[in-house]
């Protein structure tokens, strides 16, 4: 995957998409091979209306089968608060100790949900 600079504030790493046609409540995955060299990532919604609550999940261990839903855990930050992303919003993660991440919906989405992922190095100003 080619990395593309966007607006001088980050490197576009790809997108996480919950695809309606797949009858799945989870997005595709992104592994640490893609985001591991960055000190932070941001995930930005494309603004499409959501049916369910969208939460960020991490693969429990890199040796586990990522197609098994039981191998994923909801990310919390701070402890006790699930990391969620609403339509037309963005989140930032400054700690990335995860083998892989994906987004999960609590409902059956009626349209594809696309979230753009950017990698950031250094301070927020970089």
C-alpha cells in the first residue's frame, strides 16, 4: 500500500469499512504492519449515518484467527470507557500496542460505513 501525505498533518494509511453487503457487523482489519511506525493514528468518519454504536476493537494476540469474533476485545480509554466514533466525527489514538484493529457496530448498518485512518509521527503539530 502506498502512503500518501494529506494536508501535511498525517500519512493516509487506508480505510476501515463496515460493508453492508457482507452481513457483518465488523470492518476489515488494519494490522500493526501498517500503523506500527507511527506514534499516533487518527480515525475519521466519512459522515454516513450510523444505525449502531461504532466501537474500536483490538485483536487479543497476533497469533489468533482474526475471523473469529471471540478473538477481539473492545478498546477502552481511559479504562472503563469504550472508544467509540460517531458519524462525522474523528478520534485520535496515541497508544498503539495492538496487533490489529477493526471497528465494530452494535447494529445492522444500512449503508457502508467508511473510516479513514491517518498515521502521525512526533507531536500533534507534526
